[in-house]
């Protein structure tokens, strides 16, 4: 499910509950330009 959402802003929300690894990868793959999502979410993933 997370893979189909890759590259979308929603992917950040999907990646978090599914898996921390996928979640971090998803947020970075998202482009890293979503603003607070990649920054704050990356901290949670780590």
C-alpha cells in the first residue's frame, strides 16, 4: 500500500504507521520539500 503512495504527500502519513523504515524512505522519496513533514517526521523515524 505504501509503495503505491510513494511520491505523494499522503505517503508520509502512510509510511509512519506502516513501518519506521518505510516511513523515513517515503518522506525522503517524497522530495523533501513538503516543509515540516520531512523534517519532523524524519526525527520520529530515527
